[in-house]
């Protein structure tokens, strides 16, 4: 059993509920329990899945602001990576 707008959603739901998928029957029951349409339930699930993915960043959260000592050290290190020589005007870049 698929949703009314079956062209918009895949029909290959699982034959039984499991951690990697669910049946249309389970989706229908959830929709009734939540007082929502099947489409609304699927949209809600997708939004929450996207949020979970966003919360599991590819990098670790930092410890907060840098200390004054860290800022000084970063500034010293950055100076060694900056270009050396005379400055040129913007116009000369396009000449």
C-alpha cells in the first residue's frame, strides 16, 4: 500500500519493518497517530534526518575563542606566510 501521491514517492517499501526501512503500513499508522498526511510524515522525517546529518559535522567543535597568547602566536606565524615585496595597485593587476 503506497501513499496517494505514489508518483512522488518510491514504491519499494520493505515487506516488514526493520532498522533500514519500514512498510507503508507503518508510515500510514504513524501518519494517523500524528494527525498528519503521509506526505507530511515523510517530509518531517527527511527534515529531521537532514538535521541529524548537520549535527554530525565533519570536524570537531572548537573550544571557544582563542586566547590572547594564541592570537599573538597566530599573528607571528601568519606574518611568515604573507607575501613580501612592494604593493601594487588594482589597476596593474588587469593591465
